């Protein structure tokens, strides 16, 4: 049996559910940090097949969802500059800013393009040597190495027309913000395996030590998630709080040190970064190091970039959802005024957003 079939195998899933039932004697709130894992949980209807006392709380790990409106406004302002091609990832196109969205800017004639990989920016820059190509970079630790690799190639090959607007963010700081807010009770975390492939597992040790919450680093298939739930329940049963790795097929404790070095060469931690729903979080985002300021669009275009905090649409509860305080079904316009075709908020736009997951898999979750 191939690995993916094994990780979706019905018999294995049933055996895991039975094992979980044996260990499940008290209510447990588990936050899955990553939006990709939220989608797996909803796609396979895990809340419906697990014991009722296991509650999944959806976390802030959707990079598009956590971008506040003012960062979208930055992208729109940059796209409106003469001689500029703005490049980003597809999910960013429909996220509403304060007055517009990139997809609307493109429809009105601005040169906004999407790429599957940051390296595709090189081709655009080569073919448009008379224009400035600005890469609007988003993502957690998983995608940051690709942006750093693009910076490396851009410098080595002496590109003069590639610039970067960096919106890379880090997983642990918003977890501390959520835990310290007291808004929601979280007993344990399921952490995204692809982040730990890069960072290693040590980034979660302070969370375990400070809050005594088990953290299990896991993958993106139903068997991965269920094994992580079982590992969490075993920790509770044994009265342990540890960082454990279920995703051993890809994660090493030290992570990818070459990728870490590449990131560190070009990017530094910002003093603070503003998150949708979570506000300003210290040391939670990355920025271009001063020595590479010549390619930093935030510095080159600093006079035209707005820096005003902008609230979400008044009915949108995306911010509460990202804090774990609400679920998509608590939003009064879910599936009516807000759908993937006509999204009011980022959580419905993004392919990793919780609202998008609930909408996409609503049959599986019996909505
Ligand atoms: S359903 Fe739409 S409006 Fe409601 S919280 Fe989600 S994104 Fe916001």
C-alpha cells in the first residue's frame, strides 16, 4: 500500500478511533494551529467521529487570514505605482483590503500576477527588465526559505529590478498571545509538521514549559491527526506535557539548518507585527535585514504605504476565529452573505481559512 493510502486507510482510522475512545475520559480542547490541518479535520469529519469530549479549536495558522487589511492596502498601493508588476500567491488576490482587492486592481488594468513558487519571479523579472517586480511574500516558517532563496538568486544573478514586501510570520508568538489572553481554554496543540521540517521541534518547548500544554507535531492526513490526538491523550493519561513528533517521516529535531541559515542571512525578526484579530504581537514577523534595504519595497516605497490599523467588516468574525474564540458557524453571515464566491473576510477567501473549510466540507460536517 502506498503511503498516502495508508494514511487514509479506513481500518487504521477505525483502530485509532477505538484507541482514542479508550483514553478519552475528560473534555479536552485541542487547537490545531495550521489551517491546512483544519481542512483535513473538516474534510474527514473528524469532529463527528471522535468522542464528543474532544473539541478542535481552529488556530491562527492561515497566512492569508492573519494578514491585516493594512498589509493588503500596501499591496494595492504598490500595484498602483507606475512601472511596477506586483507578484504574489493566488490566495492573496481576493482578500479584501480597506477599499479594494488585488483582483479588482488587476481588472482595472494594474499589472498584478500570481505565481506558484517565488522562483517564478525570476522569469517575470527577466522578461520585464524595464519594470520593477515586487514580490509580496506571505507565509509562515514553511515558505520563508523559498523567499530567502529568491533573494539569494536575485543578488547572485545581479537582478536590479526585483523587490520584496515581506509578510512572513512566525508560529509561536501568536500562540503565546492566545494563551495569555485567557479568552479560550486550550489543553493541547497539534502543530504543523511542515513548519517543523524547517524550524525543528524546539520552537514549541517554551509553550510546553510555560502553559503545561502538550504539543504534538503532526502531518496532514487523517491518520496523522488521529495519531496526534492519541499521543496527546496518552500524555494526559501519563500526566506529561511534552513536545512529541508524530510526523517522524519528515521532521528532524534540529530542522533544516541550511534553510535556517539562508533565512537568517536575509531576514531578521521585526520588533512587532500586526495580525488580523490578534493585534500587534512582538517578535512575530520577519523583515529584510538593513544591508539588503535596496530590495525592500517597504523602505523603497515607504512614503506611499499606509500604516493605519483598519477594522474588518463589522459582521465578520474572522478575528475571533483566528483567536480560537469563535467558529465559522458562529458568524451570522456564514454561507449566506459570505461565501467563497463572495467573501466578506479573509477566512472565507483563503484555501487554508476555517470558514472556507466549513463551507467546502459542509456536507461532511452536516451543516
Ligand atoms: S463567514 Fe465570512 S464574514 Fe463570517 S467570519 Fe468567516 S470570513 Fe468573516
